[in-house]
C-alpha cells in the first residue's frame, strides 16, 4: 500500500476557534515576550517597530498561508505531506521540507525547554518575595546562581518536559485543544492587565513615545535586517508546526483570514509586551537595549521596588510560562503526527520522543555550567565562541529555520499547483489577492529570507561592504 493509504487518519480541530488558539499559541512564545522588547530597545524603538509590523504583513502572513495550505492539502504530517507531493510528480528534493519541519521544532524543544524552565524558577522566586528590595548586584548574582546550578536547571527542565509530554500524549482534542483553550485566553488577559498596570503606574507616556513615535534618522540597513529577522522568528515561519496544524484543519476554514488573525494576534502580543516592560524600564532608569538579560537579570530589580511588585512579578513570569508552553506543544506535535501517519500509538511515541528530547536537553543544561567552556567546533571561525547550547541555537535559528522558510517559499511559489493553492485559499487564480501572494512567495520572500540567513550566519552584510570599501580607499 502507498504511504497515504496506510496512514492513520488524523483527528481534526473541533472548531475554527480551537485551531486559531492553537496556531496563535504556536507562534506566540518567548520570541514575543522576551526577544522583541530588547531587540526593539537595541534598535531605536518606534522606527524598528514600524518596519517590523510591515514585514509581518508583507512576508509573514503570506508564509503562514503557505504552510497552512501545504498541510491541509497533504492532510498528513509534514514528512507525509511532502511524500504525497512527490507522488503527485514533484521532485524528491522537496522532501527536505518535511524533514526540516520535523527536526527543527524537535531540536528547538531541547533548549527551549531549558529557557522555559528559567520562567518556572523565577515564578517561584517572585511569588516567594525573593525580589524584594533586590539591587543590580543581587539580581545578577541570583541569575548567575541559577545558570551555575545544573541541579536546578535539570529539575525545571524535567518538570517542564513532563508537562509538555503529558499534554501532547492526550491527543489533539483532549490535550492540545483543552490546554490552549485555557492558556491562550489566560495569556491575553494577563498581558492586557499587566500592560495596563505598567502603563498607569510607570512611565506609560514615555513607553508609548518610544514604541510609536518613530525617529527615522535611526533607521539603518542593520535596523531593517533585524526587523525582518524578528518578524520571521516571531511568527515561527519555517518551523513547520503550522504544516502539522494545517493537516488537522477543516476545509471550510478560510486560510487568508486565519493567517491574518494569527499575524495580528502575534504582533499585538509583541506590542503589548513592549507596553508591559518599557514603562517599568523607564520608571526605574533601566536600559531598554539591555539584551537577553532584560527579563531575568534586570526586571526583577524593578519588581523588587515597585508597588505591587510581588503580584506583578508573579503574573509576569506566569505569563512567560504560558507563552513558552503553548509553543512547546507545537514543537513536539510534528514528530508525533509523523508517527501517527505510520499507525503508531500517540501515547507511546509522545513519551518516547519526549524523553529523547529531554535527555538531549541535559546537554543544553550543562552548557551553562559544567560544559560552559566546551566548544567542539571552535576551529571554525564563526563557531569559535559557541558551546553546545550556542551551536544548537545557531543551527536551528540561524541555518535551518531560514533554509526551511526559503524552501517553503520556493515550493509553494514556483512548484506547487496553482489550482491546489487557489482551492486552499478560496481565491481565484486570476484574482489580485492571489497574484500578490504568489509575487511575495516567488520573489520577495526568497530574496528577503536569503538576506536574513546571510546576516544570521555571517553578520551584517552592509557593515562588511563598508569595511571592504574603507580598506580599498584607505
């Protein structure tokens, strides 16, 4: 029998709203609540935000449509879907999309769960009042103590992974749907409440000006490239989880409308995260461009001083945990969907795959302490400063995700049947909307993703060109 005939049928989402909450949960994660605020802070605020939002809708939304269309057309896991496409006459080369769409989220989960574990630790610290009157030295020491303790990191990594595996093993309806129906409304309620509280008790006006009053003099080639990379990273484009979620989607759900809702919701979360963080940053004279340490090393200082800091800090780290968790479910699901294609038990494969990811994640844990200085590829120039955690993050975020996004754009833009796509989108082939989508996939997306990939791997090309010219004319 063919692979398609032997595949076990996948359960469908019970409703459009359930799918949307799951898809938004897959896109919304630490990239919105942790990475966006400090990236915006490092790149001038409003000017960066404006460019970021433009890229979300020019490139991000069409790519979301492409992933969902591919998944719903194949009705299987990412690997199964691409096998179906090959049977329809496409080159076996395109099976790489299926392979990457399984490996990327699974590899990302091994270190994402470690970072998510930090949120659990800090949730406990916040609720116990550990931030009270803490200063910069004390907060830095607290964070260093966490990273230096492989025991603590292992504990939270284990607790977190057990929760993820347990939910995924229950299935699409009993596990994924039930969880996102609780966590996603909870996430938005917490985010709106914390943003409003921060805006009214902190420097809300200054934060609004920082985020929405663009200073175009601060726009550089680097700002544009970083905004493009953040737009793709934030929406989880190229991860492949949306292909899997698309396979569970009913035919009567509009993909263009769904993609728009996902893109708008993801962007709204990122902007609300800025409103939640920057009023506090400005009130306590912290640095907007503090970097990754903004959340775990800097914000506790403000929580320890502000009125209601114990409640605010507790809810803040609960929010981070919710955002990370819904994304993590989407990271494990693609592998389980593939096993289900083969007719294997969801419960068994969820635990087997999850335990393997947990075990590999222990290496990520040790990268912050016992193996901190172990750099197995330091003989390669761009890898010289990367330990195991750094190598995994680099491979997934800088190489595999952009490459898979590029392959998705090329396949759906150039190779996939236009009739199949128009049927999935509910758009006529000769319509203006379909033409704009196809132009984005054929030309804009490949060029933009190629530039981002180059920047992520080799650095800012503009700076390299300027340096080259300076050497020539020196």
